[in-house]
């Protein structure tokens, strides 16, 4: 038996997110013509409300509200977004927390909403690309990560993730260039060095690949 959610979770924003998850699950079952087992349902459980307090770098947009016991409760991300649904900083922060909890589809929706408001928001572009790659959607991740590297060219992480995605879609020259740019920006980035070694191996450049692997080990202290 599926338990109902606790009444204290039933804000308008929470109900909307739960409804979207249920619709998405129903569409998925219709497309695949399969019935989820109890184990499947447990593994794909809906994300709970994001009750983390607002981060220090994001100013609150609602006044503190009294809790049921009469005490004053700090506003949560869900509370703040219910009052200001187009707040990009809040959307990106909630998406980051959802992704960290492996609720990738919920995180994807927040990143996509943020990009509707601000199409060139570097962190949202990069975050969306990372979420898509974690879902195995490498081809869909590439354009977002490419755009992230264009709007924020000084951030090594954007180039690293772009290199990783391009390697997975077999654009080896593109991946090599992206990894090399990440290493230029962060010479001690062990993951970029190792990724570059993999691409060089795939390009039949074993000597160059060996040098990258060695540099990666040296930087990591291995």
C-alpha cells in the first residue's frame, strides 16, 4: 500500500512537483507497456520536498512564517520558489540539491525552467548538461555543455564536462580540444588529464596518452 504524503508537505509547489512526477511515470509506463514492480517503485521513489534553508548567498524573498508549534521557521527553497517561481538563483540551487540526491529528472526540470528565464546562465547550462549525462543522454548533454563553455570560457569544469560528453559521442577531436582547454585552465586537474589520455589513446597516440596518464598520477600523488 502506498502511503499518502504527510500533510505538512502539501504546499502548492510540492503538490505540483509530485503531480509532474506521477504524470511522467504514467507516460513512461504507457510507452514501455510494462507494469512496475514494488521494487521498481521503491527505487524510483519521488523526491521529498527540498526543506534545506535558503543558502547564504541567496537573499530570502519571503518573510519567515510561523511553524505549527508557534515558533518561527526559516523559509525553505520550496517556500521561496512558490513565491518567486522565476528566481534563477533559487531554481539552480534547488536543482543542485536534487541532482546531489540523484533526483535527476526533478533537477532537469528546475535547470530547464531557469534557462527559460535566463538562456545564457552558465551554471544552469553546465548543471543541465551534467544531469543529462548522468542519465546517459550524452548527445542531449553536448549542446548545453558546449554553450556553457561559450558563455563561461574561463571555467575549467565546463570544458571538462564537454570533453567527457564529446568523447562518449565519438567526437574525438572535439573532446581532445575541450580536455586540453580544461588542462590549460587547471593544469592540476587530474580528471581532465586522465580524460585527455583516454582520448589520445583512442586517437592512436599511445605515447602522448602515456604522458597524460603519468601527469595525472603525479598530480594526484599516485
